């Protein structure tokens, strides 16, 4: 039985194998055979390790894939949303009929919600309810029930933001006064300060006629100026200012001619001087009296303005040094000439303002120089010179520092009454400054003190309330100039004892003084002297013997005795004088003549007798002419006097002969 079964299965296997191979052979296609061979080659290549070579890269249609993904996400989100709505409607109906569910049910709901959230693809869908418990100000999806962590974090963040906002709103936090450096300008008052727009260089000028240049990036901790010049010789510096581009500097001094220097202190332009004998100052080409102040145009880089004691405010063009551009003439209420003591441009450059000696403030349109556009006749007390005018950064408020110890702010749209007034700010200098903070919330000015009677202060006022909010005691001298640079956020102060101080904060300030304080002082270079060793050879021949070194002390003593090397001054002349120098009577011709007239002792009684009294001595001892003519000289015969007749005596005096 087993053998029969084995033989049957053997025959069946053979028949099936033959039929399968025959069918495969009959149904074989050349393309299919090629594909099979390629497949076998691919298998072989994968086995060998270079299956990826020579194949064409697969391409994908990304737009189609993204679109399919978006549709799938939308469909699944809709399904999840519908399921949630059904669950919520069912829960609400059950809650109306039953009491609140126990705690295990809450877990179930949370698990179901977590399952649904896990199925959700894309951003979470906001919970839709009746709207009774919703917050109208809520933005974004609502928080899950019972979640408190994020709200606490949000509250903490809100508190931090509130504190930060409070710091931003508090202007005192922005005053950079934690650190300071002191620049020694000289021993006299610093009457001018200027800082270029980038804040790289500071220029100071004073009553000692000097202008010093300070480079923050080039200075070290020694804080020395890199250049000192006297651009106006023996005239005090009244004002300094950089142009809006920072390439030139306006120098206003005590003379009638303003100068323009480049960044390195070399002259670029000098304004011409006018004719002081012309009555109408508008018809002369320049100022005829001492300058008081000056400034650059805030928009036009080549235009600047000056005011003078000749009663005019003039604008100039840097490209034309022959004549002024325009001339403004302030007038009093009676139409008389008034001296302007300070001047400035508005922030947009359309207005020209001047503070006058009668206490008035007059403002013109820059293009119309005849009539004032705004004016206040009693801005300050008459006879007190306003020392500074400055506009706020928004251009709405004008601040004036008066010689009557006041600081006032004005709205030029309502110019008859000041907005705010601060009193008790003593000033002894005609160029005491005031300036606004970079954020326009504070107003800064300096106070003056007498010698050894306190410290000069830098006082800060709130612009809105005009309350004194802060003050800095600078030094035991007056504060003359102050400057708050908006880009550096640093305050520069010029004092009456020759100091220029810079206040800064390492956190709130930028560059400026912080560049030089971190540098160490440079070591002084010792003078390198080359000395040659002296070899003593007592028995050497004279031609090879070195000259003996002599001490410098003896040489200095000899040079001291030499009048040329020691530059010994010439002693006073005694006697008649020598070498073209006149004696002690003086060096002028008039003094010489007066002295000789006083010493003249000639006898003017009878000139004939004065000559004949030397005749006997000349005849006996001839010296000049007689020896040459001794042989040929004739005998001198003089007229003898005859006895006068009686008739001659009777003649009148006017008929007698005059000898």
C-alpha cells in the first residue's frame, strides 16, 4: 500500500513539473524576460554593494501631497469635532436630569478628551459653548478645565511687564549718573561744549582762549586732549557746535567774525566784518560788534546763524564767505534796536528764535526777515540777558533760561503766557545752558555759585509738572554748560573752574566715555641715550689716544657764561647809548628832543660877540682853515666904530640902522 502511494505521488509530481515549465516557456515574453534579467542584475548589484548607481532619481509632486494631507486633516478634524459636540450635548442633558457626576466620571471624561485630542491633527479647535462663561477678551483656544499653571505664569509675566513699564515710565531711571570722568580743560571757565553727532569727539572752549579736542576712542585713562589751538587769538570762546554731518565746527568768540574749522581744527571759513559807520546794519556784509551766540541749521548742512551786539541776527552760507545770507533785526516795543544775546533754530529749521536784552523772545520765519511771526515782550525781566533758547525734540515747546534766575517753557502757539516757571536758579554767566533729555520728559539746567559758597548743581525738572525731580552736585564752582547727547545717553558738563565732566551709566549709556576708561595709561617713553664706553690707555701714542671725556657740568657752566648760548638779556643802557639803542631817557624821538632842549645852555645875547670871542684863539692857534691858507690869506680888516653924531642921536628909533 505504501509503495503504491509513493509511486502515485512520484508520477503526479513529474507531470505537474512538466506542465508548469511548458506553460512558462509558452507564455514567455521578450520584455518580461528582459525585466527578469534586470531584476536578477539588480539583485546581483545589491549583493555586490552598488545597487544605487545609474538609477534615475524618484520625483514627487509636493503640491499634490500637501493637498491630500490637508484634506485628510480637515476630514479627521470634522469627525472629531462632531463627536465632541455629541458628547457635550449628551452630558448637558444628563446634567440637567441628574446631580453632578462623581470623581471617577471626571477621569473618564478626561481620558475620552485625551483620546480625542490624540486623534486631533493640526491646531486645537476652540471649545464651542453657550457663551455665558466665555471671556470676550480671550484670544486663542481656551484652557482645559482645572489647569492653573499657565495662568499663574501669565500673571507673573504680566507683573514683570508692569514693573518694566513702570521703569520705562519713570524718567529718573534713565538719568546716567552712576559714573563720571573729569577732563581738565584749563584753569578758567569752560564756556563752550560741543559733541559731534556720532559721539566720537568732544570739543571744549573757555575763557583762556583755548579750544581743546578730545577723542574718546583714542584717549586712555590719562584723559588728555589730542590737540589744543587758539583759533581766535585773544578772544574768549562763546559758543562751539558741530554741524549736522559732524565734519565742521562753528566757533563763536568775543570778536565780530565767526570761524568755521574742520574736525582737526584747521580753518575752513571766516565770516567778513561789516562797516561800523553804516547806520542800517542790513546793508553791511557782516557783524560790526562782539558775537554772543551761534548755531547750525538742523537740516541744511552748510547754513549757520550768529547774533551780535550790533543788534542783528545773521544767517550764513558755508560756500559764500563774502556776505551774510539774511539779516534779522530785533526791535523793542518802541521800535528801537535791541541786542540779541542768544539764538537758535527750531527742530524743523523753519523758525529762527532770538532772546533779547530787554527780556523779550522774538521768533521769525526763516524766509521772512521783516516782521516777527511770534513774540513775547515780557518773557524775562528787562535788562537781564536770556542765556539760552532751545526747542524740544517734538518741536512743540520752547525752553528759555533767563538772567533773572528763572527757567521757563513756552508753547509758541500761545506765546503770551509761559507753560511753567522755575525760579531760584542762580546764574552768573551769559551762556548758562538748558537742554531736554533724549525722551523729552526732563529738562536740565545748571546753577551758579560764588567762590567757596557751595557747589554748582545740575538740576532736572519734569517737563509736564515742572517739579524738581533730581539734582547732581557737580563741583565747588558754577555749572556753565550742559549737554545731553541722545545717541550716547551721556551728560557733558562745563564748569567755572576749568573742568569738563562726563556722566554715564555702563548699562544705559553707549560708547563715548566708556571707551577710554577701560584703557590703561601709556607708559612714558624714556629718552634713549647712546653712550660710548671710554677706554683709558695712558701709554697710547697721541694719534691713537682718545679725547678725555669732560663732565657736562663744566660745559653747562661755560655755556652759562656765554651770553649767546645762555640767551642773556641785554642790560639797560647807561650813558649816551650804543649800538642803535637810546639811553634811559627813552626810545622815542620826542623824549630825545625834550631832553636836549632842557640841557641846552647856549647864549643868545649877541651872536657877533659870541663868534669874535674865539677870534684871538683862532688866530694864535689855527687848526682848521687858516693853516691851509697861511701864505695866501689876506689880512682881515674890520670896520671901526665911528662916533655917533648928535643928529644921529636925535633921529627916531624906527630910522636908526639895525645891525
